[in-house]
């Protein structure tokens, strides 16, 4: 058996596929692609697919990863071609390779967070960075078991302004944030919540979130 890792992107409209439906999509896609994959046992067998760091609904990504167990010697280039012929719009296999690194070694993730405003917006975007540079920034943070008031700055490794587009119809401030993604991870939506709470005049009308990369504890790209 051959453990194979597949790097893929997730864009519109696939960004609105739930994690469970994403699993089902890939379980069907690997079969349509003709890959000889290991299946679970029992009355309802399905392809064994393991996806790292599930995204929230509506988020986009350039660096999603899944592991699959192949029963035949893999041809990595052929895997990518065959998968892309079987995947729906918005999902694209980027590369396939062998990797022994467990997903639990992922420690950080880089996100692009776009704050989108209707019409012109001329406030100083530096105030956003100032907010996250002067702790505490306390937000009600939910976990699987509880909800607690938390200073989210301890989960922010780095944050900066990547660009600003000002127009009469729409204005956009782009943030790049490096957030904890291992134990004590931070969903980038809490950046938005903090802006709404502490800088209400900067509350966006809409926002977009895209995961750009995942890193290990040494801040090296994880693959």
C-alpha cells in the first residue's frame, strides 16, 4: 500500500461545500479517476480519505491537503490529471507526492482576509494593525466544549496590510495574518469579530477569507 498526499485548491463555488460533502466528493472522485484506493470495511465501504485542517464554510484555499492509501504503485503526474478530470468546478488537484509527515505537525496558517466596503472608505487602515499590536484583544471564543473570553492576540503570530483598493463603488483592505493552527488554533473569522468590537467604524460590509499556506512550528511550509 502507498500513502499518497494530494495538494489541492478550493475556490468558488466549491468553497461552499461543507467538510462532510468535501469528503464525499473526493471519495467519489478517486473512484471516477480510476485510482485503486483502500476502502473501509463493513456494510457501507468507502474510500479512505483524510483531509487536513478542515476549512469553515465559504473559505477559499490554495493549500488544502488530503491523504489517500493507494493499492497500486502511484504515478503522481497521472493522479493529478485523472483527478482533475473527475473533480467539480472549484476543486483542483495541484500535485501528488509521498509524505510521511503527520498533519498534527501543522502549527500555523497564513490567511488573506479581505475587508470589503460598499462605496468609498478613507479611514486609516494602520489602526487595524495597531489594534492587534496592543493586547489584550478579548473576544468570546468558542471551542468544541466551551466558550470563553479570550485574548486572541496570543494566537496571532503576525499580521500586516497587504494592500488597499479605494473606489467610488467599492473599497477593499487586504490583510495577511499568520495564525495558530495547531493546539489552540484561531479561526480567522475572529479577526473580523475583533474589528467589529473594537473598531466599529471599520466593520466591513462583506469579507473574504483565503488560506494561502500552512506551516510547521519552525515556520517552514508544510507538505
